[in-house]
């Protein structure tokens, strides 16, 4: 009997938090994309393909897009 209640509670919790979990997943994917872009820009700056001023612009753009 306890297992049935436990399963019901877990199922209700999953349903109640579904949208929050989906939003979290979306935000984490966006963060990964922005981090990848910054890492690429850092590499480009390291190999002197872009100058530090351009990197700062790219970094500011990523920070702006990551702020809700």
C-alpha cells in the first residue's frame, strides 16, 4: 500500500515539475551554446586570428544574451 502512495506522489511531482524541468533543460542548452561560442572566440584570440577588442565585444554579447 505504501508503494502505491509513493508511486502516486512521485508521478504527481513529475507532472507538477515538468515545465520547470523543460525550462531548465532549455536554459542549460543555451548556456552550452554560449560557452562553446566563447571558447571558440578565446581560441581565435589565442592564435591571434582576432584581436582582444573583438573578443571583448563577443564576450559582452554572450553575457548579454545569457542574462534573463
